[in-house]
C-alpha cells in the first residue's frame, strides 16, 4: 500500500475581483476534507462564480476520495458534491470545465497504474453521469478543452 503525505486544501484564499491587490479567506464550514492531488475547476454557473473540488487523497492511506464540494463565491458557502454515480476514488486526475459540466478522467487509484475511467459532473443537477469506455484513452492525460 502506498501512502503519501496529505496537504491541506484549507484555509484557501481567493483574490478579490473588486480589489485586485487583496485576498479574502474562504469559509471552511462544510468544506471538503483537506486533500492532496485533487481536481479543481473554477466555473460560472447561473451568473455565479463557483469552484468545484473533487477526488484526491484525503487521508494517509487508501482508498482515495470520490467526494468533493462546490464553493459559491457570492455566498462564501460550500455544498458537498454527490457521491452517487461518482467515479471511483483517485488522485492526480485531470479535470476540465466544459461550460456545463466538469469532466474528470484517469488518475491513479493507488496501484501505480493509471485508470482509464472517469465521469461527468453536472453541478446544477448535482449528478454524475458516466463516460463511455469505447475508444477510451489509457495512460496519463493532460487536460485540454477547445471551443469550436
């Protein structure tokens, strides 16, 4: 079993848009557990800035987390992401924001081999949808999103 030190996600600070040279603390109430090697995307949903954090290593041993949270800038509040239908726990997985959902793929399950599975998270409905395995890439991936 592989263990790695867990780095704290919290407390997190966010730069203020109004005051470009200042930082404000983010609430830790209901925040996801502190973790390392997680995914995070910053989004704009319903004209509201949000950050989604998912997966990673939240303890000194396996299994890795398949949980996360959504932080809403306007209220400075965290809401847990559902784990129903979520991909298996992993660390080091890339994530991208499509404009509607966060897609996570790959990562390491702690077995020193790369996963070729993932999921699509819809934060408006708080639901995970599966990704197809047909033609799925294997090995480590680098995230990229291109608008057409």
